[in-house]
C-alpha cells in the first residue's frame, strides 16, 4: 500500500507495552512492525526501512542495569549510526516510559549523543512505584515540529513507573530544557501546579506523581525530532479505556501527529 506508513516498534526481553503501542499506531493510520533488537542487529529488520521509530514501555531486560540501562547500551553500541541517520532525515522518534528512559540513558534525549548527560530519570520522590491516571499538557512552546499539531492540548492517561522523576544536574540545564525542549507537563485540575522555586520543588503530589523538576513529563531533543515521555498515552486511545473521574483528552491525536509527520 503506497499510503502505508511503516513504524518500527523495537522489542527487548521484558518489554510489555508494544502491543498497546502498535494498536495506537494502527488507529492513527500507521503500519506497526514489532521487531526484537536481535532482528535489528542481524539485519533481518532495518531501521532505515521505517518512517518512524516508537520505543514502547515495559521493563526491558528486567531493568537489571537500571531502568532502560541495557537497551540504552545496545542502542549506543549497535545502532548509534542508524539512529543518527534517522534523526538527520527528520524521521520522528517517540519513547514512552521505559522507551523514554532508554532514550535519555542512550544520550539521545535531550542529546546530542556522546556528550556528558545532564538530565536523567531517577527514583520517584515518594520512593515507590506509582500507578495512577494523570493529566498532561502538550507544551505549546515545544520546538518539536511534529508535536505542534497538538500543542496546548491536554491528555488524560495513566503512569506506571518507579523511576520516572526528571532530574537535572544544575539550574542551567533546567533553563536549557525550558528553552523549547519541554514537550509535556503534568497538570493539576487543568492548571500547572505552582511553586516559589519550581526547580527546587516541583508541583504538588499526586498531580506531579514523581517529583519531576518543573513538572516535566516529557522532553524533546534540539532538533525536535526525538520526543520522550513517562506517561502512557497509548493506554487512552479508545473511549472505553478511560475510567470514571476527571475528564481529559485522548492520547490518539498524539499518535496521529506522530504518524502524520512520518508520511
């Protein structure tokens, strides 16, 4: 089908959100291919043959080397050139939850790869695994071109992670993120939680479920091609998936923007 938009969904042992991600891509008009990283390494499946890459959630390799650590190492070791080529060709990349952790620890977010990391994802401030529904805003000032189609909208979706707190090495790094690299923010009752010092004290729990600096739920790289977030918008793409409680937008428009940018 000449209108098909092939989207690659890499899978590693322990990844468990790839089917939900594939469903979201299909509903958005894309054609997902779930491929184990060993298939990519052998050349049986090639990154270059796909219009976009979606790294799904789960616990890749059981997070034995820290959340997303081993898969991040594999991306840097085996696929750095291919991923760089995809980014230079403006092929969208999206990392969700564990996929976001992988992109950060691989150095792709906020990037560039190879430079010392000044942003990480670490243990939740409350010191426990968090599984709850949250409200996100797609930041209208985000420099990601493909996110622009849904900029300013809100998404209601669940989170499920123990190491989702966005932490920065210093104030200058936080300022760099605020210069167009913040892609998603946690909201409380439709408005961003406030603080006298948002870098030192993020918004109120549980609206900000992990204590992320400046209520950041997701970021992009300098080019705007690569985007990652901790929550799971793929878990709210159908009306029946939303439980009772606060209303909020579906995650489907996010995936429609992602697939649309890959056309």
